[in-house]
């Protein structure tokens, strides 16, 4: 959990740590982010192998093509 005044850099650093942590198998980024946060950048940084909500381009492509071993959004 982060306060509304969290910086882009803080979120990017935290996401990078989660991406690199082998004990973390899935990540959900709850939105909306505060207006000063670049959510597209965070989405592009998310490791598709840990993308539980299918928000990365690779996850979306796998969802529509029926290929890939990623998580897919429950909806």
C-alpha cells in the first residue's frame, strides 16, 4: 500500500523488486493510480509471467491468440 503522494520512482523500484523476487508468482496492480503516475509505464514494466490481471501487451496477445502460458484475467 502506498499513499497518494507516492512517486513514480518509488513504484517502479517496488515493481522491479517484485518482478525479481522468485517467491512472488503473481502481481495485481490495482487502479486507478494517482494522476501523476504513468500507469502505461508501470504496465510495460510488469513481468508478463507474473501478470495475474492480463494487463501487459504480451498477456493480452496470449489471451486473444490462445497461446502462451501466462495468467489471464478472470473476466
